[in-house]
C-alpha cells in the first residue's frame, strides 16, 4: 500500500505504521505529502512521473550538507527513521519477507 496525505510526520506516518504492524506492505510516497509544496519547485528534483526514494533522500540531505555529510545523514535518519518511509533496514527486511 502506498500512502500520501498532508502531514508526513503525523497522521500519515501513524496510518502507515499501523498498516505495517498489521502485516500490510506499506510505504509513504513523500512526494504526496506536505513536502510536495517545497519539492515541486525544485526542477532538478521533481519528476511528476517518478517517485524515487533515493533521489528524495539526496535532495533532503542537500540542505544539511553544509554541516558535513555525517551530520546530514544523521539528521536525515533522525527525521525519516520510521520503516514506513522506506529508508531503514527494517523496511527492506519487511519487504523481503513479503516476497
């Protein structure tokens, strides 16, 4: 199940995590959340026909890279640590169990 909605870090996250807990293979398409309004203006990032989580990760880390790559990665992992965002090892393991 792919989820979108307004608050990626609140209700959308909670619905996604509940679905994962119920055994439903779930991921949030972060381009379909409140982040859309900042991202669609980024021409080098936004592609209406594609959602690429790794491209999203690079784009979001870009803002913190001025503090160094380690800090940027730490900050990204802090914000997007829930497996429902599709960036954690837990989510990869969960997806492999479903296959």
